C-alpha cells in the first residue's frame, strides 16, 4: 500500500498549527482575565523558594504557559524585584504548572470540543464586553487544542504501515540520548513544550512509540523549553542571565538524574497506569507531571547551591538595582508610629539615591552617547515607581494611628518628599526619551548647545544631591544652598532660551534640535523645582 506522504505531512503540520495557535490564544485569554495580578503575585508572594514554587505553579496554570511565566520571572529579576533564589523557586513551579495541560489533553472528551469551538466563537462575535471576549478566547482555544490533536493523530495512523518508522522507534529505545536530542530540538523549533508533549501523547496513543522511547523525548522537551528564558535574558542584566542559566541547569540536572533512574521510573509509570487504568495519553501526562514534581523535590533543598553554581558560571556585577524595600517593617506601625516614620524616612532616602543615580546615568548618556546607560535609567525609573507605591501605602497605614502634632508634620513632609522624588524620575525619563529621539533621528546639537545642557545638568544634579543630604541630616544650611542653586537654574533657563533663539536666527541650530534642546531645559528646570521642594520641607516652608 502506497503512503501519501504529502497528505500526512500537510495534515500533521495543519494540526500542529491549530494546536500551537490554540495554546497561545487560550493563554492570552487567561492572562487577560488575570490582568496584572500575575506579576503582582510573583513580586509579592515569592518570599522564599517554597512560596516561589507555589506561585510559579499557580501563575503557570492560570496562563497555561511556563514560557510566559519564566519570561516574566526573568524580567522581574532583571528589574531587581526578585532575587535569584526566589526566581529558581518560581521556575521550578512553572515546570510543574505546565504539566496541567498534558493532563487536560489526556482527558478523552470525544467530539465535545466542537461545541466548545462554537460557544467560544459566539462569545467572541456576539458579546461586546472585554470579559466575555476573554472567556471566548479561553473556550475557543481549549476546543482548538483537541481539534489540533485530532488532526495530528489522524495523520499518524498511516505510519503503522511504515517499516522504517518501526525501526526508528526501536533505535530510539536503544539510544535514549537521541530521544533527548529530538525532544530538545523539536521544542526549540516550535517554542512550545506543550506541543511536544501533545505530539508525544498522540504517537504513544497510536502505539507508534513505546514508553522507553517516549520518556527520553519527554526529558528532552524539558531542556528545549528553557530557550525562551535564555532569549528573554539576552541583553538583560547579569542577574537575568543567571536566572535563565538556572532554568537550563535545573532541567539538565533533572534529565541526568532520571536517566540514571530510567528503569525504576518506567516501572513507576507502568505501575501507576495499571493501578488507575490510565489511557495512553494520560500515561504520558503522569510521566510528565511526575518527572517535574520529583525533580523539584530532589533539587529544592539545593537551591542555594544551584544559585552559587550559576553565579560561578556567570560571575560579575553590573550594578543591579535592588528595588525591594529595606526599612518598611509593618510591625512598627501599631507598636510605635514614630519609629515607623523613621523607617519610612530611611526608605525615602533610598528612593532619593535611586533618583540621583538615574539623573546621573541620563547625564552620562547625554555626554557619551553610550547605550549601556539606557537600561539602567529605565530600571531606576521603574524602581522609583515601585518604591513610591510601597512607601505611600506604608505611610497611609501609619496615618491611621494616633500621631502627635510633630509626627503629623513629619508624615506630611515624607509624603510630599516621595511625590517630588518620583517626579524627578519622570523628568529624567523624559530627558532620556528626548536624547533617544535625537539619536534615532540623527538630530545634531551644536557645540554651544551641548555645553549649555552640560552646565545646567550639573547644576540640577548638584541641587538634587544637596537636597537629599539636607533631608538626611536636617541641615538648614544645605537646604539654603539648594534654594540658591534652584535660583541659578531658573536664571540659566531664561538665558539658555535666549541663546537658543539667537542660534536659530543664525542657522546654527535646526528646528528639530531646538525642540529637543528646549524640552531638556524645561525638564531640568522642573527637576530643580522638585529639589527645592525637598529643601523647603526642611526649612519649614509650605507651598
């Protein structure tokens, strides 16, 4: 009997395409339904590796994508919201969470995926509210999963008659390393570990491959899925690269362990399958889930060692930003509001250090044009927004306690300080965007314009530095120096605008360059205003 290879290939690729689209579409619907809460869970509840595992499982189950979870985790590590040890816990949990899809696929729902597609389409086309669209995406994607599997399984049925395929499966059972390689490469290509498991479930259900051949491919899939985290870490901080490396090492070590325990693991899967009378697809799901759960249990006690290992492999320090709060101890709010205000002040000063560093990094970028400063500036602005939220929430809780008059004044002052420091971050971000616009559109500033901006930038940095020193030491003399610097900045703004008009009249400066120049001057003047606001809070001046 002649096998129609073209039909088999086209049907398999079509089924794989439907499957991949459905996974992505369903995941997007789930992610939109959860909104920004997923990132908040990862940020807030990963206090230790064990909690990181739980949160990793929950988030991955919610969005049906371990790749998305690891990408978010790598981003949070890069931004300083998670430590490496916390991230490793989340990655372990993501590996477990992604196995839920394999269990879903293992359920035989017959032809009922067709009504799911119809209901999902109805939600998408006949309802206008966003929540109904998200539900439609979830239902349509869920039905599409089974449609894709049905198409792939149908294409595989003809392979029974192919002698070469039977020889290949025998070869795979004798050479498990090849199976690991195939699982890794296929997952790298399709960028979906779930797709690899789905195809594997289809092959096993059609009795085209044995368990001894399927398991190495399953192990390889776990290695291949790490490529997403690796790609996400490219160009990010060294801490993000370490998180991605930890993901790779975790799955590679797990594969080595289970290859050493290969025969006992096969016996375990077969025993579970017989005990619960599991169908073929569910057997692969159990193997997948068991591998990831056991791997987590084996390696969880050694997270510190894994963290140390990746630090040795990827040494160095890139000046990463620690955005986690250091001083906001909630236990002081009820017991001693005065001490809580002191703790809040320390955190405000840390926030001010981030603002000063962000301003300096923006200044260095303007002077050198080196793009290495850009990620730091952006991370610092994100850190300022986070600290603004955390400190403000802490101070709001403190305000609910009885405060003396002096403490009420300190409380109000700290709130205004936080607002001014956060606004400094907004302004140096504005300046960064203006400088990037200048570089991307090849806008040139004249030599005199550059010197003017360097001079005004230096004054603004000095004003912010002295205002923070004044806040730290309650120095009236330093606060007075800030007011004098702010007056110089205001006078400089007027002079620089006049010089800009003169350059325009002599065609020394283009119109596009003039817009960039005047907007930077305006932002620097506003930074001076926020610095003097901090100083005025020391001097007791009210606005």
